[in-house]
C-alpha cells in the first residue's frame, strides 16, 4: 500500500515539475507597448554670419535675417485634408546654425496602413506677419492664409506705406514652405516624405551710387533728386504658403486693383561717393557672394553710397521705375526696369547700381539674385539630394559664349583645365557620380566620383575638365556636357534637376 502511495506521489511530482517547465518556457516576461509609428523630420539650417563665406551662388543673409523666433510644422492627408500631425518647436529645439536636428511626429496606425499622400506646411516667425496659426489651424486656414498692409508696427505688412529698412530683432522675417501631394516612404515604425524647402516670404531692394573722381576746374556737378518705383507693382496680398514660384493673391472681383496704386519714392542721397573706376563695380557674372563683398567693400571705403535695403512683399510683375537727377544744374531722368516679370518673387534681392562717368549721363547696372537660397530645409528623407549651390563654371578658365537662355558654349583654353564647382550636403556618405555625355573619350573629367560630406568645405566639390592628353588625333570641335547622379546605399538618384541650372557644353 505504501509503495503504491509513493509511486503516485512521484508521478504527481513529475507532472507538476513538467507543467512548471512548460509554463516557464512559455513565459516571456511582461510585454511593453509596441513603438508608435512616426513620421521622421530633419530640419537643415544654413550657416550664419561669416560662416556663409564658403557658400557661393547666393547673396548672404545677416544674423537678423536668418534669426528664428518660432517654427511650426503641419502635416495633412492630401485626399481629405484631415490633420495627420503637427508640432510647434520650442526655442530649445531649434537647430544650431549650419547643423541638422531631427524630429519625429507621431502618426496613427491607420495612417501607416493607408500611407496616403500628404500636404506639408512649415512656418517660421509667424508674428512678423501677424499670422494667428497654431496646432488648431486646419488645412483651409493654412492654404488660404495671406498677409498684406496692416496698422501694426514695425513691419505694417511689408508694403509701400511704411517701407521696412531694418529687421526687428524680436520678430525676424517671415519664412515658409509648402509641399503638396507628397508620397509617404519607408516602413513602420519610421515613415518619411521628400524634402520641403522653406524660404523668406519677402524680397529686398537696394540702391547704390557713385561717380567718377574729378579734380580742378570743369568738373561736373551731379546730384540725385529722387528715385521712384512705379505704382501697381507691389501686390495688396501675398499668400503665406505657396508651392509655386510666388504666392501673389489675385482676387478675381478686383482684378484691376490687386496692386498698390501708389509710387514708392526714395529721396536721393545728400552726397554721392567718388570712385576712380565706377565701372569696376558692375556685375559681370561673378558668383553672388563675391559681388556682394565687392559692393560692401566699396561702401566701407567711401567709394560707394548705399541707400540700404528695403524689404517688400514679393511681386509677379516686372518692376520698373525712374531716377530723377541733375548734371550741372540740368534736370534729367533715367528709367530702369527688371528684365523679366517675376524676378522679384519671394526671397530675391534686386540691386540697382547707378554711376556717373565724367561728362556723361547716369549709367545703370541692374541684377537680380537669389537671396541666399534660403537653405532652411525641412528634410523628411535621409536619402534626399540637397544642393546648396548649383554647378557653375569659373569664367576665367574657359572662353564662355551664351548661345541661349541658361545655355553656354565653354571652349577650353590651350593648356588650361576648365574649372567648375557645386555644393552638395546630402545624402551624407553618398557618392556624386559625374558622367560625360557626348565625345567622352576626348576629355578627362576629374573626379568622376566624389564623396558627399557637408563637413568638408561645406560640401563643395570642384570639377576639372580637360582635353584627353593620351589622344594624339585632332579633337577640334569635340564636345561633352555633364550629367549628375547620386549613389546612396543601393539607390541611384538622378541629381540633374538639383544640380543643373546653367547647361555648359565643353568644346575643344
């Protein structure tokens, strides 16, 4: 009897031990919550102040023009305009100048399942235009937001009635960006969309003057009475967000009256600086930063009179005006105008340089340039191609002939390599591939592959194009153009849109 009890107890103990083992083997510990899906955002900011001196191709901005006081990002579904996510960055979250800081916006699991295309809006320094937009603003609020003349100092809406000559240190300048119908990429839990670029929503105008230095009797007495920018050129309203070249608001009900109906009048300078060689200050296709430095240096050495910048709402019209002046007591007028309508779109600088040569009338030299790109990039893709300045050729290394708008024949000089450069900042760790199109064997292009690293010369890549010295035959007339792609991981990205504005045909 005792034996049977003992055997039963042993069997029961074995069964309990086995059950315990099964329970222990199946128990994985307490499960934590699954990570919430996110939409990754990277905001890339430009270098400020003196640091911009390595970035060429656009006019530099001052610290005040670059200053950030607020920034908000909104993401909506493109199909039904419902809010996906929004985030207002605090000052502590702003990226350092010239750096990249990444953020994540939480999205719903249904969003991950649907993966709809999205509309993205980004606004910085909203108070500078009195924009009451926040996390409660819907798609219509943002899409229809505009600014125009107001009674609020110090900017009053950037119109003609109260011209803005200085940037308020507490407000900065309005900056915005908009991308619509953007496809969502990536896999849960991290999703992303392509880059959305933001730039200033205003442009600036500058007048500078000088005259030939003269001595002794018979010198001309010249003065400028006033400068007049014509009426009906600055719009009454401007959209805060646009994914077009400009965001001018055209109300159909008042189509004839969509622009300010008054002139902008600037009093002439009390004196005009003297300069031994005024013509040396004419813009002759040097890079924008070099030209800006040339003017600023002349102002600093009292060789150029600067009336400063005026900040206006952008315009889609061809700005024009006139300068009223006197030569030896005789009244004269010189008209000026932009080359193309739309040259005063947002984030542009128009410089009007007037100079007097001895015994002649007022001469004018005009140019419109991008106002430092503006390189604030809201980057939703670690693999996107970001180019801070496009490919340009050093005109001193070739004989350059413009054949049509933005198309040039670049003839190689004997024994001289043509030189060009660009600035590319992402994808970091990727490779820029430079390919010859045309008579490739007749040329040497160096490098053909370059690493993408924004920490080295701000991402600058120098390119040399020369005749192939290993070919003895006559190569006269042979030519190539350059094509650009980017390798990032296992992806190959066409980069011509980002890198090429001017098309150069290199000819032997």
